[in-house]
C-alpha cells in the first residue's frame, strides 16, 4: 500500500528524508521538494524505509538522469538532482552531520564544485563475471544494495575512451576464452578490470585482477592487443588475488606489457602513479582541493614545516613544497612510497623526505624525538583516524592540522578527539570530488589553542 509523502531533504548516505507519522522515513531516489507516493518496505522502532511508487509532483530541483541505468546501477545515485542543488545538499549534510555528532554548530563554506561533472572519473574498478550458457563476459557496476552485476557499455561519469577499452577487453577476453569470475564459488580467472587514466587522457594504465597464481598466455595476448589498439595505453599489469574476499586487489602485481605506471600532471607538478598506488579519482577537483590547502597554509605561515600523513605518492607534500621549509611524507604502502621518491626527482625538489612506515610507528618515533611540525596534513581512509593517531597528530603539531576527509561522519567523530587535545576547527569546506553521487570530500582546518599560534 502506498501513501503520500513530502521529501524534506537529502541525508548523509544519499537517501531522502520524509516523515511517516512522525518517524523518519528514508526513501531512495527522492529529491528535496518532491511529493511522492511510496510504500513502506522496512520498519524499526527508530525509523522506516520506503520505496517510491509514483512521483505526484516533482521537485523544482529534479532533472532527467543522464544515464538510462541510473535507477538500477548503484554507482551514482544523484543524477536526478540539479547540480547546483547537489552542492547545496552536500553543504547541508556536512553541517548537520557535524552538529549531530559533535553537538556543536560550525560555519561551513560553500562546496567547491568539480570543474567536470561528467567524464571526471580517471580511475575505474569494474567487477567481472560471465554468463553461464553463452559464456559472455560482463563488466560494470553492481545493482544498488546488491552484488548483482550490471553490464555497463557506457558510463557518462568516465571517459568515452575508458568505456571503449572496457568493451574491447570484454570482447577479447571472451574470444581468448578468458573466464570471468564467479564470486560465489571463487572460480573463473578475471575478477576486476582497473583502468587509470591521466587527466589529459594521454596516459593510461590497465590492471587485470586475476584469480590465479599463474599468468596464462592468453593474458599476455590480451595485453599486447590492448597496447597495439590503443596508443594511450602505456602499460598493462596483472594483480593476483586468489582469496574469496570483497577486497579488490591482492599483494602481488606483475607487468604484462609496457610500463607499470603513468605520469599525471596537476598544477604543474608531476606525479608517477603505479598500479597499486592511491591517487584521487577526480584529478580535476583534486587540483581545486590542493589549491585550497595551499591557500589555507600560505595565509597563516611562511615557510612552514609540514607533516604529510597517509601521504600516498606524496600528492599534498609535493604540491605544497613551494611554501614549505621541509615536508615529511609518511606512507605505509611501499609502492606508493617508491613513487613518491620518484616524484621528488621528477619535480626537482630537495625539501621532502619520504618515510615508508606504518603511520602509528612513525608518529611514535617522531614524538620520542620531540619533533614538531607547524602544520600536519592527514587524508585518511573512510574509517578516519584512530584515537591514538589523532592524539599523535596533536602532539606532533604546533600550529595547524588540516584534515581532508572522504567520510563526514568519521571526520565529525575525529573533531571531538582533536578538540579534547586543544585543536578547534576554524575552517570547514566540502569539495565535490564525486559529482552526481552522494559522496562528499571535506577540508577541515584545526588551530592549536593550547600553544601560541600565528
């Protein structure tokens, strides 16, 4: 049975909020200002979830999705919302999530828009499967809230070249009798296709994640075919992952053809990015974030000493080197640290030191040596900083901490920890790293109030 509801707002995680007899009602696919008919599909003592059965009166912010698979595919989620409204919703979500978790209300700056809202994804990870009868290779994204694979021929959030290459791989893999992965039985060779493209679209690196310790001849044939057909592809690698797990990549990577890295150029800085190294999915918006962090620091301190924690290929450290007296970049993944060392050479820098270490161990050593930095920058994974890591950053920082977060809930949680150790937020701004999705990147700057600051 369907009832009539008014959509009040979008919430963290991407759903929309209505009310059912005073209870919060979370509805997928809604848009602020919609009047809809929806049926209740789940009830708990604290909330309900519903499914739209009819849009009675669409919101002024509702638009037609670019992709015909938008309502099925779980990759985007917000294509039906006007882009300017997406930015406002993200600002509101940041403000409300911080208030709900910290109990305090802070000023949140307007969201930094992405320079591109289509074809912005320069890294894609496509799960692979195979039909049982025709043995057709499928690759794409999972259906919303499931592990049911949707075969994607065209995704408007990635370049037409990435779409073309993914299609070619599927056809060639089937021709070469390379089997697709069956995650239920942990059988089949090709698990994932990972494509990394530089922002100028002239450099591409492919990684085929395989369910075997042996590199079959057909994989080398496929790699040669890819490099011969697409001049932009500089290398093809195989990553070995034989575990029955949702983790995409394993520990070992082998180069099948060409190079095992590409060169990215952002704001005049060059970055070597290997197959296993992290780099921002949307380099167009990443440059906006780098510039904002650069501006925040340069306005506060001249020639700052900077700690770059969870640094990856030292993307922040290298970008900030012109305004730093010294930079110490700490990264646990060895391939990323090796890339960072190469990046120092590529950019002719002499004020950056790379430490390949678990962050907690490196922090403890620095604390024991009584070393402090003017500014610490941290860009942690979605789980955020551990309490111990946050505490260590406070001990290691004399003036400011800049926290770049991909999960506003864990950022808000960590804000409480920072404040307990004397660091208060003085600047908060969302950045739209993932247009047409509910994902939010946030920049937060904290000031040390227990010590003299500029």
